[in-house]
């Protein structure tokens, strides 16, 4: 069909048509390549957005875990256990605690030490770490 129309044209018009037709075909091929690249970019952007959302969720979960670990570590630092087992004899502490606190329950993780005798005993034996204890209370309040 194109050949019939080309036969009607003079030589100059035919050469012009052939050159333009070739460039038009190259432009059509370029457009299809650009469309494919554009689709790939959209897919990559979607993937990057989902990764960013996942990264923020992971960061939130890590912050929660870090806060829990920090609370546990702060609770462990409330008392200096090295002094408890090195400077103090086990039998001495066991006998003293048995005699004074036989019917009482001691919660080392409560916000304050309500047992005055235990508090005084820990102070006399230099086992109470006030800075660590206050940091645990502040962490729990947060």
C-alpha cells in the first residue's frame, strides 16, 4: 500500500519520505524503550518505598527492644552484686535475712524499698547503689 503511494511521488519526495520514515521508526523504538525504563523505575520506586516503610517499622521495634533491655540492665545495676558475693559472707547474709525478714516479701523491682531494715542493712554493707536505683525509677516512669 505504501509502495503504491511512493510510486506516485517524485524522486526527491521519495528520498525525503525514506529518511523521515527511518527516523520515525527510530523514534518509535526509542519511545518503547523509554516506556519500559519508566515502568522499571515505577517498580523500583515502589520497592524502595516498601523498604523504607519496613525500615521504619524495624527501627520502631528496635527502639522498643532497646528500651526493654535498658530497663533490665538498669534493674540489674540497682545492687552491686560483686560486693554482695565478695565482701559479704553468704551465711551472714542468709542468717540476718532469715531472722529479720522471715514473714516478709521483698520486691527488688518495686519503685521504692519499703522495708526499712533491708534498706539500712544494704546501706551499712555499702551494697545500695542510689544512682542506679534512681535511674531504674526514672526509666520505669518514662
